[in-house]
């Protein structure tokens, strides 16, 4: 048994024996280090596992407390359709999971990014070298918000290819999609406002909501059809919602894509309640099949949809270039960007404008989609071979994530720590919700080249899960 597991069992036994009473404060992390002789990281892991299992609860700026008795009775958690949270606290655990994926010895099933070997590195470097030789002192000024004019025109033309009219003046170039999303949320809310998100949701939404001190209405999603719009309508009626942050295509972590009809209905519903839609669409190019799905932005009649995307998931992660087609919020977002990060890197904007001008992008995307579909199929087959009976694989036609549901008794956060001991990372379901209803789920990245090491890692995962049942 690992050291953190020993501490988990020790504290759990003490709580069962009523050494620690419900509501009573436990020793702090540093006090527990001194008492147990374990490392701070080991103690932190143990406390996080206990919290994920419902035995203890953390309070901001205060510490860890024994949870009320009802919270850790071994009963199945019901899947509420609507979950409220007046405060979100998720950053610390997400940071640990993402840091683990940086280790080159780790099999990165928990990573958020595709295999960088799939990106056209040489062509991009040629574009970067070309523009670097021709940089002038004025380029830094010319590429301040809203960003490089040629790049914005190219993006507007790509929207037009789908029949979506977006003016280059409406587009603001950002430091990746996360800045676009954060600035969009900041532009349409004030601290204390209510925001609708999916449940489970991309953890970046939870982090942004925590940072901006917003309140959450999290609405459960169906793996095939996405958010229940009737539940959304009821939420809009009951609470003073200011914004709705959704992923409409290849949703992370579940993978669904909203139908065209549902996107149209969604936009009309939010417009009728004067609620802004922040559309996180970073996986829009990673569809499988012949037809690219439309964004919800295609149905925007009032400039109420802020459509955010980037090149990080389909072309190059390191350049950190994204954008928002911001509608009537474009000027406000430019001002917010000038007051925070000032602007996106001028050389990176120029390099992307140069590369997109070569017309190699669509050829690259076609090849990328084919490879991702092949790798996803291989990963799915391997998981079917090695996961024990009772596990379910939620799949989708696009992207590179698989959303895995484990039997109720298997805690995916504890599985995450056990897998790390074998140099395997996963993304446990607790990263994607402020509650515990996805404690037995995890996200699996299928974008990496499949070989014996990947197959062996899945076999180990299957054995770890079986041992926890």
C-alpha cells in the first residue's frame, strides 16, 4: 500500500471511530507532515482523496474539516439535473493533474493536448523565421488589439466559408482560447453574478468562475445530445443569469456535438432572456466525416454570441494564439486586453498569418482528422479489451477524448493517484465539476501514437480498476 493510502485508511478509521467528529477541524497539512513524518505532497494527496470520497471537506483560508455524516455514507450519488454553487474551488487539484502530464516519463492519457508530433512544425518554423527577418519596430504597435489585420481577415473568410458573416473588426486576437474565454466572461459579468455552465464542464470554465468570484448554475448534459434546454429555460427563469458558457462542438470532456437545430434553439432562448453566450469552440476543426458542424454563432442575430477558438488544438500549441468573434462586446474586450496582457505576441500573429496564406492549413487538417480518428478507434478497442465489466466508454464522432464511466464504487481520483505510481496519468471526473457526481468518471486522451507502451498502460489501468471494485 502506498504511503498516501496508509494515511487515507488511518484518518478514515479515526473518523469511523469518532476520534474526529463531524465538523471538527483536522490537523493542517503541515501539522500532519510533522505528526506522520510523510512529505507534504503525500499528505496533500491523502487529504485530496479523502475529500473526493466525501470524508472531509476543505474550507478556503481555513483548512480541512470532517464532513457531515451524511456526506460519506456509502450510497450512490444521484445525478441532479441542476446543481448550484455560490463558490467554486478547484484550481489546486487541476494544477497538480496538469503538472503531472509534463513529466516525459508519464503516459499522458490525462493530457489536454494532442500529440505535438501531429503538427506541421517545420512549415510553422519557416513562417516564423520568414517574418522574424522582416520585423520592424512598428509591428508591435500595428498588432495591438484587436490584432493583426491579415490574420483577422483570414479568420473572417474562414467563417464565411461556412456561411457565417463575421466582420474582421469584430474579431480580437488573444493569447490562446483561454484568454478569449476569460475576457469574454469578464466583459459580460460582475463579481457575484450567476453563470450557466455544463455539468460536467471544461475545467477552464470552473477556474475562470472561481477567479472572477461568480456563482454557478451547472446543468447536467446527456452524452449524446448535450444540455437539456428545458432545464436551461427553467434556470433562466429562476435565477438572474448573466452569461452561459458552453462548448457546442466536441465538448470537453464528454465529446458530444449539439445538433444544428439545438444550436439555433439555444441562441434564440438566450437572446429572449438577454443572456450572453460564450461559445467555447476550440475543437471545431476536429470533426470526423465530411461536414464541418456550424457554430452557434451562425444563428446570432444580435451580436450576443462571443465565439472563442484557437489554433492550439489543431495546429500549434506553443504559439498561444486564439481569438474571439465578440459581436457587440468587441470594443470592451479590446479595452480589457489592453489593461491585462496588453496584446498577443506580434511575431506569432505574423507567423500564423504567413502560414495560413500558404493554403497548407486545410490539407494539414484533413490529415490530422484522419489520424485522430484512427488513434481514437485503437484506444477504444484497447479499453474494451482491458477495462473490467461495468465500465462504459462514451464516444463521439470527433475530437480525441473518450469519457469513461466506472462502476460506482471506483473513485477516479484515487485511481489517478494509483495510476501515477505506474507513470500513467488520467484526468479524473472531479476536475470537471464542482460537485462529486462524476467521482467515478475519467477523461482519456486518445491522440497519442498507439504502441506497446500505450497498450500496456491500458492493461495496467484495467487491473487497477478491477482491484478497486
